[in-house]
């Protein structure tokens, strides 16, 4: 396991004051390869339908944002248009393994078809991307403009970290 470089909250907007009333989160863990890991904030059985207890996705490098939305549609919401398509293409393998690997499980044509289906969805829960410095998601976050979903993106404005390589503190950004 590598460092968590992004936390993605899935939930509902507060009706009066914004934010995200999250019921699940996805961590983007980056090390030798990136991985999205689903974590429930409340038991999934409380959501009224059978859900994955855990799920991991190995995203593509060029469409990481799109793959995070795929993770929400498939593993969190189990949106029938996406869920059925993925299961048909993979012969239900992710249902059994609780895992998807974008490059391994889909051809480039299948990926394009999946992303096109995702862009048509307009009934996913609110998604909030909290991006840390150096996150792979920073390279494809602009893809978000192609989607119709309630969302929010936050980025680091300040960081102070001790570096053993340059003995001292590395400070980026300002708080004022």
C-alpha cells in the first residue's frame, strides 16, 4: 500500500448549507500502482440494497477521474446501466472477486463505451474529490466537465512536511 493521495466522498448535499453528507468514501492509494479502495462510512446494508462490503479498482492512468466515477456507479450505487454492462463484459468476475482492473478487464473500445455510458448518467449521488498534492487525479480532473453530477473538488492550499532528504521543513502554499 502506498500513500493516500485523494479521498473521494460519496453522499448527498446538505439541503441548506452545502458540503457532503457522505455514506461512503473511496481512497486513491498510490505506490507501485494506483488503486481505488472503497470504504463505507455506514454499513451498506443500511442503504436498502445488497452492496459490496469492499471493492478495489486498479484505474487507468489517462482516465483516472472517469474510473473514479465508474467506481461510484458500479461499486457504490450499483447503477443498473453500468452494473449490468460491466458484468456482461467481464462475465460477472467483479461480483465474485470484488475487484476491477481497467486495463486487464477491458479493451480500449470497451473502455470508451463504458465512459460514454457514464457520461449519460444524471442520477448518481454527490461526489466530492479531495485532492492532495501529487495525486494522479490532478491529471484528469478536467474530465469532470463532461459529466452531469452533483460534485465538488477541493485541493491542497497549504502543506508543511518534514523532509529527511533535505533535513528541514518543506512548506507549500499560504493560509491567509
